[in-house]
């Protein structure tokens, strides 16, 4: 395993490896940039196939957080933490506190939060030993995924109008991944009378989406081939690649998953295919935009108002991509780098 020569290393400021024997903690915290402020980004827990896979995930995600936070106009940099382990059997309060001590040792350079398999209740345990956690709307649901879903929903509506001159009430949308964000997106689109197709490795979640929202279930691995207007990847990254892009029939891609492009070249593949790609780190930024200020009562409506700003930036990305004849993924990077480079 290499760090400085790792393909996903991009002048990261700091990469820390932590372990704690009693709890079994094995974690990596990657800080990509603190130029705009402390590196903010969530923590995820997965049973990675190898330590190198975990490192690559941390490096990619932390870089993405730098771009996400910059494009969202936040005064913070980008970082990410990954915990290696099976969350179903290895996630314990002791492990979470041990991770919190790791965050505390960084002295505020990194501010953590929830992510895949690490929820708000887990972060509450982490906060017992460190104050360096993102301020959640604890006087509401305590779950920022509703803001992520709202930003994604508004982005889909904006992209449909931009490309087709229509809106989600007449659209067919394929949602891959029915976690908190994906399921809430189903609800929002269903209430807006969109036709839904869904897929998830958890059959119970698929059954819930079909019964509640009239969604059509599609086997795992082929949802991206569906004949729909919008494909929404809301699970893990790397789903847009040289193999899958030629099979995509949707004219728009807008999802909550991080690092959807397997390689930077895949942005150009989407452009060549005539697919309007809504950059992931832009349209899934509702959670970070909802972050409240310390020692200030959380204002839910103000948070929703901040999230809606995503659509204005999204239109700026579309226009810049069109003017410069570049992929939308590159246009988003250009706008983000104007702030933090």
C-alpha cells in the first residue's frame, strides 16, 4: 500500500492511520485541504476488501469534499474518515468513542459527521469525546439526509427543465440505492407524480418502495439500462464507467452517490453520449448546506433555503460547460477551484 504514489493521492495535506486494540478500531482520516477552513466530511464504515481499498476511498472522498464544500460556498475544507469493519457486528459504542478520540487528536483540523453505515446516533456517541463534529439539526429529526434528498430532488427538476423543458411530474426516474436519501427521494418524486423504478441489494427496502410509492422493482445491476428520463445513482461510487455508460438510456444522471465517475474520462464519455450529468458533489451537497452554526438555534426553513441554492449553481455549471464545450464534471471543478486554489 502506497500513499504518495497512490493513484487517488492529489496533494492531500494529511493522511492519518489510527488503531485501537481494545475496541478493534482501524480507521483512516484523509485531509485534502484546509485552505478555506477546517476539513469537514463524514465518516463511513465498510468491510473493505483490503486496506488499499479503504485508503483509496478516503482519498477520493476527501478530495470530493473539498470541491463540494467550496462549490457550496462554505468556509471549510475537505476531509473524510473511513472505518474498516463490518458495521453489523463490529460497530460498538467503544469503537465509536475510540474514533472520536482520533478526531480529537487532530485538534480541529478535521470535523466529522455521518455517512454510510454511520448515523446521527453514532455521531452522538463520537461527540461524547470530541466537539469536532458537524452541528446537526438535533431539535428537528437529527438526520440531514432529508436536506440531501431535497437538494437532489430540486436538481432533478432543474435538469429536466433545462434539457427537456418539462418537470418531474411527467418524468420516469430510476433510483439505485434505497438508503435514507434514496427512499426520501422516492417519496418526493412520488408526491410530484413521477414514475419510479428502483433497485437495492436489500429486498425489504425494495418492497417498501414498491408498496408505498408504486415503484417498479428492477434486479440489481441492470437499473442503469432502464428506459427512463433520469438515472439517479444513490448507492456507492464508480457506477459510471466505460462499460455502463454505453448502456445508459437516460438523458439525465443526477444521484446522491459520491464519486460516480470511475475515471475523469467518464465525464467526457457522458458528454459524447449526449447525457446531461449533474455533478455528484454539487447535487448531493444538501446535507453540508444544512449544517447549523454553533451556539445558534437551528432554523429548518433557513436550511432548506440554503439547499435550494444548489440549483442556481447547477445552472451555472450547465452554462459554463456549454460555453467552453467541456463536460459538466469539468465545469463544476472549474467553478470550485476558483474558490480554493
